[in-house]
């Protein structure tokens, strides 16, 4: 699944997948200097159970690495993923 980088407002960004104007999946964050405060992850009920949230997080992690940012998880999904896996240790604040 492809995710489009979207500016939501001043220092507020997302990766989204949309179809016909409807958001099917997204992860949002507020950019604070070199820290991405990840606040929200959403996956449409029709897509749940397919690993879409992990794909969103992985795309966000790639973006953070590309830009030498760190991630501060606030979203419960991201908090849990950070706790359960060392895959994101290099991004932790």
C-alpha cells in the first residue's frame, strides 16, 4: 500500500492512503525540531488485520531515518510497537 506525505498544518504532518476522498489509513505527527511526536494511527475497519498500521509505522520510521529525526511515540499503537520490538531503538528519544 502506498502512503502519501501530507502537510496538515503548521508542523503537523501525516502519511495517508486515500481513496475517493476517504482516508483509509494514516499516521500523524507534530514536528518539533528533530523530533516527530507521533500522535495518531488510523486504519479503516475494512483493512484491519492486514499489517497496515505496521506499514504506516515503518514508512514513518524510514522518513525519520532519512531526515535524521527521532520519534516520540504518543499513539498507543506506536508506544506498544516501540516497547515490543528493538527494530526502532535507533529512533527513540
